[in-house]
C-alpha cells in the first residue's frame, strides 16, 4: 500500500507542477506525459536528450578525458561509445571522468525556466547562435540514434552553453547572428 501511495503522490505532483526538475532517471517522462515543462539536469546518457521536447531545458553532464586532460567536445559527448554509456564501468574503460552539474549551473537553469514561464526571458543573438550551433551538432550525431538530422529539440541551458561554447565546433565571434 505504501508503494502505491508514493506512486500516486509522484503522479499527482508530476501532473500539477509548474515544471519538473529531474535527471535522466525516468521521472521526467511522467511529467512530460502531462505536457509539463522539464528542467533536466545532470543528464546522462547523452542520447536521452533526444527525447526531450521544445518546451524543455537541460544540462548534460560533461565528461573529462583523463588521458588528454580536456573535456570531450559536444560531438564526442553525443557520439558512441560515450553517448550510449549507461554505467560507470563504460566511462572507466574509456578513461573518462563524468562531471556533475554545479549548484550554480542548477540555479541558473531553474531561473532560466522561471523567466521563460513568466514570459520575461529574452535570448540574445549570441544565445540563439550558440543554440543553433549545438542543434547542428545534435543533427550530425542524431544519425547514431535513428535517422539523419534528428535533433535535440530542448534548449541546453543558456548560461551553461555560454560557459562551454568552446566545446562546440569552432565559432567565429563575427559570425554570431540570428537569421
């Protein structure tokens, strides 16, 4: 009985919340079924980003390549074998350390969602350009997960993407514009 009660409470909360903050562990799918916006944090495995909708925001977990002393770029993160890794052993074999989102990153993306839902959020031309570049990477990598040009429809957190723009393909500042 206690298990059923807990399930009903989760169901009620997912159906009634303004938005749901979750990880890739699965609860977000319940909220998504009720068309509730998702803030997905510490998202891993990366291929799970492809099931988010355009009303959602997310933060992936970054991966540090120990052997080369650098972060994996977004293309490496989204492509197999890293993109499909589901257990720590998979990352250990690849000499990769998985990095959790920081409290600042979590606070920032929640504030972004609140501003979005309040209708007060404005993205700059640079923000739109960076999102476009990220979506382009996801389209390139989408072929690994089903079809050519499958993209991640959710937005990666604005401040997170600004901070890690260097993980996108080479970007020229003068090219930043919205078409």
